[in-house]
């Protein structure tokens, strides 16, 4: 696989920015642009201080800290390094440009997590949890995503699948090799008895997924009614800000006005709507 590089921190001015590389050649690329103060052997889980320079003339771009992760003990199970520079669009882009000029390929969105999945470090449920952690807006959604990332959902699915596979294997043995007396004889009543706990477990999982969706996405609440009954005032009260214009003139609200708040750890998406009435006003109509 090619060595990929990308800026891993959000764009904007900050104290620190991180440029991440992953792939077989990441250390070779780093040697062309990084001048460490303490030269020596590259060891995993170490950090070196030095300067990132332009490869053609050694002009210093920034002083940085570089973290090293040697395969397979890294996020992607490949050789990885993270360049911790000063935050800022210009300096981060210049460092990324040097990485690309010296052999790296610009990573696609989510490609580091994709490689972690393809290389077997995480499964699909954990890959989805990574995105959910990044986009979490409440404590409850973060805790839910962390539980999924640590493998709670993976273990539940794996254990259930293992039980079902073993049951199927036992049935096939009964059919193909009835003379095997040491194999448990799976009768219809016994099969039903063994399937009920599996069904209950999967039903509970599906029910909990509905609650998880509410925690993750929040609840949409539309404020609907006649003009001048206080819909916009109610929205402003819930949001504790003057989000919607409030007047005594019917039809002030024309387009929907949205706002979010968090109640007991759940995100509530409030939607203020235009008053419902018959009108001759062309715009409002």
C-alpha cells in the first residue's frame, strides 16, 4: 500500500496541529524532511524533538515533536508517525506539502480508520464508533460511542454468532452422522429452547439500537400552530437566546428556524414553523 498523509486536526489557528503519515515508507519520507536534535534508532512509542525543513534546501518550516509507531503496534497496524507542529493553516499545509513532495499520497477522508479496519485492528462497528466519537455532542452520546469502540457490541455479536454456528454444526452432525452418540441430539423442542435466548438477545439489541439512535441524533421537536400563539417565543425560551424574530404581526415567521439544546444529556432539535392559516399574502402562502 502507498504511504498516506493528512492533516488530522481541524483547520484554524491553534496551539498544536497534527500531520499524520501511515505506510511502509513513512519513516523514509520523514528522514528527508525532519532534522531531529537527537539522532538515533527509530523506536516505537517514542517522541523526538526537532525541525521540519524543506527537502530541497533545509529551510526550517517549524519546530516539532514527532511520535513514532512501529508496525504492527499502531492505529493502522502499519508504520506510522504523527508530526505535532504549531497550529495554523499555513504551517500545517507546508508540512503536508513536503510529505507529498517526498512520496506520500494525500489520504482520503477516513482512510486511516479504513486501513485500521482492512488490517484487522478494528471491526466495522468500532470503525463507525470512531466517527461517532468525533461528532458526539453530548456526554451520553460520547459514552455510547466509547462503549462501542471498546468492543462491547462486537463481543455481543461475536458471541451470538458463535452460539448459532455451533448449534447449526450440531444439527448437521445429527443429519449426516446419526451414528455419533456423543453428539447432542437436537430435537425440535430442544432447538426452540436454545433459540429463544438468542431471539431475546437480538430483540433486546434492536430495541436498544432505537434508544442509541435517539442519544446519537437527538429528538426533533416541531413547534406547530396558528399565527401569533407564541411558537417563536417558546423557541427562544427553550434556547435561552433570541433565535427567532418575535412580533405581534401574524406571519412574521416565513421559513423554519432551528435551534438545539441539551436536556438531561439528550440533544433536542427544535424547529419553529410558520403559522398555519389561510392567507392572501403571496410570500406567506
